[in-house]
């Protein structure tokens, strides 16, 4: 069952979809969640506290979705290009659904609370690898996709996977900024890019090891 904290963040996210954050009132959020205004302040201390919690929740949910898409694609026997494309499709859908995720991915000012950024532990691997992009959320996604593909496709060289994921992630972000008419076509192109950078076509080396 959703907690009071979750209900309040759900109400705040819904309000953000209708009006600028500056116009969202704490009393409205509390009423939409079915609790008192004092309960809201007990949970978050301030409107800024609510904004930060909402941004963190969006980032965590986004990265969990990346992990889920990668794992599902690997279990289905997808090649590495298709695997990355599954995560790319989730990224495009998430950016449309959440202005906080879009702002965090593209490093543009969000229309309200702070852009969704993951805790520093999520980005450490990417930063240590020297692939920081300036966006903690993008760096975290890069680290997770590289880790998943290195683990799932051990016949491929890790350094090649890192390069392919970086380039494919930049292409994904271009579709976030300027969406194509069809996400499926975008994901197909992203998969093709990964394969070309890894010098496939798809074949046994691109398939996960059972």
C-alpha cells in the first residue's frame, strides 16, 4: 500500500503536470493526498524538501526502469544492440512522462522542482571511468548499461561496450530533445548504431551467454 509520503509525492507530481511549481500550493498537495497540511510539513519540512524528495524518487524510479529493461531484454535472448535499445525506449517514454527526468537528462532548467538527480553513489562508476557528461543521471545510466552489457555479453570487449554505450546514449538524448515520429524507429536506429560500433552484425558474440 502507498505510504502517506508516497501519496503526497504523487499529488505533487500530478500538480506539476498542470501548473508551474511556483503556483503549486502545499495546501493543495495535502488536500489531494487526503491529509492535513501539517502532516505534509511533518514529512518534508518545507516545499523545497518536498521538491527534493520528488526529484530523488523520479531518478530512482528511472534508473530502476533502466535495470529492468536491460534484464528483461537479456533474458529474452536479445543481442546487445537490442538490449541497449530497450533501455533507450524506456528513456524516451520517461522523458515524455516526467519533466524532471527530461530536465535531468538534457541539463535544462525544469519547469518546477530541481531536476531529478540520483545519489552520488549511482554515478561513481561512470565518473571513475572518466566518462562524465555533466549530467549525473546520464552518467548513472551509462554506468548501468555498460555494467549490464559487460556482464551479459562476455564475448565482447568491455572497452568496446563502453564506447558503444556512450555513443548510443548520446543518440538517445538527441531523440529526447527532438523526438522522432515513432519511438520504435528511433530504437531500431539506436540498436543498429550499437551493433555497428561493436563491428557486428548481430551474431553469436552479440548474444547473451546462457
